[in-house]
């Protein structure tokens, strides 16, 4: 469990019954072999409404999970055989604004949603939690809102409820040490 190295993936063409050989995600391997960042690992892959895959890469400064630069993303229009990018979520966004996602993505009403946390730290405190949206299958993203969470919170998740409402929640991972019931007292938004 660390950030040294690069990402790899496997593809299934039969709904997850069988899996192909492991494939190196070349952009991640190039970051590991290069000198610009310590590593760049895929933390989120989602399929856009038109079938385009969107892979979000978190860029690390060192082995202690500290982030160096804002994440970038790559697009695949051929089911993961080739990838285009990197693309910035926002040219003006810094690592203080957006630095990480934990597979907190979903598709709702033909839009792709991703929740990010800002700040370069390895755990807490962090920066703001923000909701980013693409209405054009990953060609562009824009920040839709800043979420009302404490910067000290760390783990988060997001999704759509059966009635169409969006739910995002978080909790401070450090509370577990102090209060074993903390995960049952999650503040929802």
C-alpha cells in the first residue's frame, strides 16, 4: 500500500467473467520513469455516457502520499487500448484546489461527476472538497460547487440515490482511533 511505481489494468470483454493480461498504463509508467513527479497513479476510471473512459491520475511528490501537482486525466475512446492526454481539469487549479479523488465518481443525467479534495498533505488537514462535472463526455470539466465539509475530514464517497438525489459524505479517518463508533456517525450532505 504505497505510491511508488505505476498503474496497470486488465480488461474484461465478457462482463467481468474473465480478464485479459495486465497492461501498463503508459502515462503512469512515464511519470514514474521521469523526473517531474515522484509518481502518477490512476485513482479513478469511469465510463462516460458515450463510452469514453476517463482515467484520473493523482501526481505525488514523494513516497509519503504528499501530492505535488493537481491531478490530470486521460481519455480512451477505444475501450482502454489507447489513451489521449494528459488534460488538466482546470488550468488555473493548483494542488491546493484539487489534489486527489478516491474513485468518487458517478454518471447522472448524462453528466460525469468527480469529487476532489484539495491540499498537498498526505492525510489531514487538507483543502476544500469540490464537485467537478463534465457535460461533454470528459472533453472538459468545470467546478460545480464547493462541498460543506471540514478540511480535517479525509475519506469520502459519492453517488446517486434511487430518487435521483446526489449524495456525498465524508469522515475523519483519525476519529476511529478515538471513537470506535465514528464511522456510524458520518455527516452526510
